[in-house]
């Protein structure tokens, strides 16, 4: 604080704050290896369960918009024009599922929530990097890599991690008996 008062910039102050947060979280993960492993497992499981549940209505919508379903002598169909917006729907589901997974990890690890959410976040980014390396190794880069790969890279390395972080740190810290908020983890 005194360095900020002596004329340091706001960006310097925020850099120091984020650096301190990551340093403390790293120490917390090192001290609680099994808890971090559990947080990663819970996060991945919750993300997988969300996608399993979300895929059911998505399959129904897909069938109804691609020819429909014949029930009781009538065709039940959806207008195909809504499919233009399927990318937005997918992005919304990715954001909600990732934020929900981060929230679940934070709620189940209240004593170390920042560290465990960050451990889950690092595991997701590493899994995305491994997936990308395997894909490039097996398939190779597409002919026009920036057009085809940029949305995938943005989702894997920007949208999903930010959603996990926001969902994981967006928890109710509870109230004390006087009604005042308790101290946050960072």
C-alpha cells in the first residue's frame, strides 16, 4: 500500500495483488495435494455431467430441426432458420457449464476455494493443451488454421478458463451472526 501511495501505478498495484493471490494459492495446493486432486476430479465430473444432461435436449432439438419426428400421424418439426444461432447456444452452454463447475468446486472446498478453483483451472488448461497437441499431431493443422482454429482456441484457452474462474470465485461467503460479510479468501 505504501508503494501505491508513493506514486506507483494502478497496474503495478493490481499486478502485485494477482501475484500474491497466485503465490498463496500455489502454496495452498502444495500443502493439500489430495484436496487439489479431489477438486480437479470433482470439477471434471461436474463438467461432464452438465454436458451429458445438456446433450439430451440438444439432440431432441437437432432431430426436430433436421426432418422432425413422426408421432401419432403428425410430423413434429422445428424451423431450420434458428440453426443460424447454434454457435451462440453452444457458447452459452460452455459458459454456464464451466462457471457451474467452478462454482461446485468452490462450494465443496470452502476452506481453500481460491486455491482449488485455480488448481482445477490449471488442470483444464493443461487438458486443453494436450488435446490440441494430440489433434495437431494426428490430424495436422487445417488448410486455413486461423479461420478454423481461432474459435476453438478462444473457447479452450479464454472462454472456459474465465468462466471457471468467475463461477468459482462467485460464491456467497456467508454472513456472521451480526450480518456483516466474512472475509473473502483473497
